[in-house]
C-alpha cells in the first residue's frame, strides 16, 4: 500500500511539472499572437491622407489661345501599386486636389470606382497632354468599366462636377510639375 501512495505521489509531481510547462507555453503563444494582432490592427485603421507630389494646370482653348482654367495640387500614381489603388479607401478630397495617373505610353484606358467612397470626374489625357475623353460623376463603389474614348497616357481624377464648373472640354490641355 505504501508503494501505491509513493507511486501516486510521484505521478502527481510529474503531472504538476507537465501542467506548469504547458501553462508557460500556452501563455507565451498567447502573448505572441496578441502582439501580432495589435500590430495589424494599427495598420488597418491608419488613415490615408493626401500627399502633395506636384502641381497641375489645366488650360482651356478659346479663340486659338489657351487660358488657364484652374490649378491643382496633385498626388501621383506612377507605379503598379499606386495605379491599382488610386483613391480607394479615402473619404474625400479637396476641390483644389487631384490624383494624376502616369502611364509609360498611350493606350486605351478604363477605370472603375471599386472601394472609392466619393464621386469623381475622370479625365483621360493623351501623350501630348490634351484631354481626349471625360467620364463625369463616376459613382462611389461602382465597378462598372469607365473607358476613355481615345488612347490616353495620363488620367486625372478630381471631385465630381468640377469638369462642369471648369467647362472642361476635349481638346483642352494640362501641364504638370513633380516636386
């Protein structure tokens, strides 16, 4: 009988050690996973803010001369990630701001409003910096294709209805500088 109690005591001590080791490992794993979640949550709530990367002027043609219509601060989308993301996940943009997409060559272009929270006018511009097509009042979150009528090398996105305010037309032109 004494041998049985001694064996029971020995097993209990081993189980206590096993439980302690299991508890330490579980706590360590939980601690690591909490740190990772916290880091990811911070990235998800980070607000995307406008970053001025250049200035753009729009010129309208009247009586064979070009007059300045407006000037904008622009953010540039000139790499694959920026072009694919555009103005997605932003709540708004000021009327004196725009996003200029810069492509390496002229081609047929088509945009959509996936994950874009506010209405836009989309201005397609050729390699000579002339407006070739305008898509007005693109609806937020609409994934319908909005194509250019002519090949474009640049695309300018501005707040909806601004092209009406400016009386922008096909044939008007732009110039821009990078900062």
